[in-house]
């Protein structure tokens, strides 16, 4: 099954956020370097942030301190400053990837609910979606602090699906990293790689991947026609 067929065969779709729907690297790298300068440390290159951001802000701070050979004891201070600077500028230069707005609108037109499952704190994820005008597409947002575990543990993805009311066997997780792929596998949910993000698509994952979101749309930027009338299960189960 090709990527488009896989995507449209599923009724319950969950998306990663950073590096999947939104290119957030400019604002993440900028906020981290502000925090480092405030802590009297040199800036780090954007590729370091890109390689570490799937472990959340904490992962990027840890990677930066190792890169700079700085004391591990500075982690708490730098992390607090990083969070503060990122809160103040999380949508200055971040933007949805090309085709994302069209794809989300096409799914919404079919009245099929969607969720976010990210290792970004839930509050920041919701603020970013709102700032970019994407929040109305998502019935559920699950962040790094929503559950007792974060990706690659399956709990956040399974929690998102429970909130949507969709069984794992009818769901799809769209993400850009090994963290997302491992989370999906542990939850028993197929994973669709977005190869234009921050992760590295391995040979196994290339069996279901896209380089751009427009690849999932029919000519003219629309969704494929529905195979039949909407089913009762397509409606959102609003119960948490």
C-alpha cells in the first residue's frame, strides 16, 4: 500500500508536531542560544538542536552542555531560561510545512477527527497551534507532560486515540523520527514517515513515507472521494 492509500484508509489520524506539521527549528534554536548567552555560554549550531529536539527541550539542553563541555550542574538553569525564551517566541519564525494547511482542511472536510502527540509540553503545543491558526483542526493535543510517560513509550499515542475514540488498528501516526516510529510500533499503530522533517528515514521506514504533504492530496489539492457514506464510528467520541 502506498503512502496516500495508507493515509486515507485510516479514520483516526494522530500527528507529531515539531518537524512533522511545523518547522519549529528556527525558534527552538534561537531560544536555546538566548538561554546559553544569558548563562555566559557560547551559542550552538542549529543542527545540534535539530538532532536532539525529539527528546524535548531537556534533550537539547543536555546535548548543548555536552557539546560545549559545560558543567552538567548548569542544566536546570539553562533549561529554565530556554523555556522562558521559547514561551516568549515560539511562533516568531515557525511555520507549517508546505501542504499542511491543505491536508488538514481536506481531512476536516471529511469530518474525521485528528490529534497531536508530541514531546513538546502540552501548553506550548497548544499555544503554537493557536498562534499558527491550526488549533481548530485537532480535537486532542497530547504533550510530553500530559501522561506519565512520553514518546517513544506508547502511552501518549494510546491516550490520544482513547480521547478520539479510535482503535489502534484503524489509526495512523504521522511523524518524522525514530522516536515516533518506535512509539507507533509499541502501540500497534502504523507509522507514516514525513521525510522532510528532522529525522532520518531508514530503509525499513521508506516502505511508507512522504517527502511532501501534497503527495497525499489528489490533483487540485483535495482529498480522494469517500469510499462510502460516513459511518457512525467516524464521529468524535468526546469522552476523555
